[in-house]
C-alpha cells in the first residue's frame, strides 16, 4: 500500500513525540562520578578556611601589637622595692603622685635575692616627671584599707630617672610608711601600755582604795563639823574682815609716817651736810693757822720741848687725880639722889 509523503512525515513526528514522552517518563539513572574529585573539593574548602583563620589571627595580632606599642609609648615602667609588708596592695592598685593618679601596679613579686623585699612594678604615664630624688611609700586609702603607692618629691632641677645597664627598669627609692613605723614601734608601745596598766593596778589596789575611803570619811566629818559651827565661823570671818580693815589703816598710817620721816631725814641730812661742809672749812682754816703758827714759832716750840715737857708729867698726874675725885663725887650723887631732889615727894591731894 502506497503512502504519501505527508503521512510518513506525520508518522515520524508522532513516533518522535511518543519517544520523547517515554524519555521524560523514564526515571533518570545517576551518573557515575570519580571519588577523587569530591576529596579535592573538600581539601580546597579546608585550605580556604585555614587561610581565612590565619589571616584573621594575623590581623588580630597586628592590631594587638599596634595597641601594645602605642600603649608602651604612652607609659613607662619603674620598679619600687619595699623592705616591708605590702598588705592591701594588689596588682592593678593605684599609683598616685602628690594625690593625683598617674598609673597602676602591673606586677608584684618577692625579690629573688632577698625574700624580705617586695618588688612592685608600676606603669605610669610617660609625661609623669619621675626624678632621681623622687620617693615612693605605701599609703592607705581612707578607712577602706586599700593600699596604693604614693610618689612624692622630685626637685625641678633634678635629672630624670632613666634606665641603666645595671637596672634596665629604673628603681624608685622608698621611704617607710606610717604603718611600718607604727609596727616597728609597736613593741615599745605595748611595753609602755603594760607598764601603765601595772601602775594603774597598783594605784587601784585594795590598800589605796581603803585609804581613799578613810580620807573621804574624814572629809565628811570635817564638813559636818564645819556645818555645825557655821555661826562661829561667820563671826570669825567678820572679825577677820575687821582686822584686815584695821591692818590696812595701820599700813596706810605707817606708809604716811615713812614718807614724812623720809622727807625730814632728807631735810636734816641736807642741813647736816651743810654744817659738815662749814665745819670742814673751819677745820681747814684752823689747820692752816696752826701750821702757820708752828712755822712762825718753830724756835720757841723747840725750846719748850726741851724745857717745858719736863713739867707735863706732874701736870698730867694732878689732872688724873682731879678726874678720879670728880668721878667719885658723881657716883655718890647718883647713889643718893635725895641729896639733890629731897627725901620724899609731896603726895597729891585728893578730895574725899
């Protein structure tokens, strides 16, 4: 049977469409892939992740290094060596310069060569003027008991404290703190307190207490006695006041009398001095006259010395006898006053 070309074309298209539909409806079978390609993909992913982590770590380290270098440039480190206990001081504690915070404690450790010493490493601002004569000591912040390092001193013309070959980290000299001084003198204080307590115990012994009680008892009795003799005491005080007034008057009178006597004595002394001056002048004149007379009668005096002195002895003997007789007469007159005044004095008449 002869078919036309159109029918054959339709038949071929229909078969092609049927074959396509069947191909679509047919389940697809997985294609086979080699195992090595998956391992390579995973290895690439691991490498990429590791590289990313490494880059992140390097970046973070670089940032930290930059921050550390900038921080190191902004701060300087010093060592402070304490020869005492640093109770209350810890890492991160404050460092003050004349009361202003300038840094902090970065490290605390015992000295390797001497465990009695404590080395505190501090970090302070680079602009802080740490001089060679700057001193450090341990101080307490108020009543909290938190310790900090107090810097002080440093003359303006003193050189800065710089690192040396012996001390790469400069060392700031320290002064003993007030607490250390108190602890060092604590033994003496305790001894003094014990002595004081012992003396107080002796003062408050039973014997002294009994004595004080006895004294108070006597005082009580005296007070009672004084209270009972109040009127007599008032009278005595009044008399004492009057006597004091009389004494003041007497003293005033004596003062006036002394003033008057002083005035009279001054006047009489002036007169006596005038009379004495006159008498001395007269004596001088008499002495001059006698001297002149002696000079003028030198020959007669020499003659009298040779002849007249022989008669002076008998004359003096007679004068001595005359004086003795006169003394005997005066003694007799003193013993017998009746010879001059009479035997009896007349009695005064009194009317009856």
